[in-house]
């Protein structure tokens, strides 16, 4: 897989740029930007970051029949294992968030667009906070806290981090196309932020018990352990009584 790279000083959203590229018949592309003016996360939320963040999207035309279940988790595992191989300070919150030392480091947004000839365009957007917030910052907009990659690696830069991530993600995507999520199930388990904790997913309360080999959350409820798909659902950790 060859990823052509494109860098912009500013754009509304790298995902928007990548989706437009696929609609126009483009091939595999990695588009990054110094600044996003209309970054977004799942469920239509605005993506809140500090002034310094790494934001990029990967656009891929793929077979429409390819099962994308667990793709966001495989992406998260690859990012975490590339940037934090020894310590496992980076954890993953199902289905699409990255946390560092208990605060949100970044997120993943996957979007799709239909293409001709039984193809489907897939866009994987990744945003990572690079620098800590200034001490006087109003932190009310950061409901899950704010973590920065430079806390883990003081020398981290946007360009250097992207150079590390691009080949790792390219390899992961090539494997995912043939193997699905299963090879990353154990990697996710090592970094599962919610494992064994009381959580709320939509209207359901239960205890998180890992994920299936298709990336579904296993939720232990009074009725038994049930698999929950990501879709439009988010997971929230419940405070202990």
C-alpha cells in the first residue's frame, strides 16, 4: 500500500479533505494539517484540542464488502504501541479514544463514503494533543481532561510523530484488510482503560469485560454478558459509589 502524503497549513477538517479526495476518484492518501478550524469527533461533536496538536487523516478506497468492525480499535492499538511501546501509559477507551495517565490524549474518527464498482471510501481521522495546556487555560471544555504527547516524550513534534505513525498504520491497514481485528484483540486488552470497571453504554449499565475478536464491547449485565457494537454508542466510566 502506497500512501501519498499531503500537508496543509490550515483546513476545516482533514477528514473533510480526505472524503472529498475519495469522492473525486483519488487513491490512498494521508493528509495532515497544522491547524483545523472545524475539527470533529464522533456523534457530530466538535473536537476540542489545545493550540498544538497533530491532526491527520488517511483515505483509502476499499472493497465495499470489507468488514470494518474493530478498525478504530486496531488503529488505537497501533498508535499506542508505536508511541508508547514499553510503559503502556497510553490506554484505549472503547471505541475510539486514547488516554494518557488518565486524561484524554486524542481520538479516532472513521467515516465512509460509497464509491463506484463495489468500492467504499474509508477515512481514518486521528487527532493527538502535542503540548500541555498553559496553566491559565479554561479546562471546562475538556470533559475528559487533557493529556499531551510531550508529557510522555518531551521531544515529540507533529512532523516527527507523523513520520513514526505513517508506516506503522500503513502496515496495520494492509493486515486488517485480510485479517480483520482479531490480531489486535490481545493488544487492546493490555491497554483497555475500562476493563473490569462499571460503565454506561447508551442506556445500558454493566461491567466492561474486554472486547470480542470483532471489536464489540463485552458488557456484563444482570442478564449475562452481552456484546455491544460501537455504532452511535459511547462508553462512559461510572463513578464508584
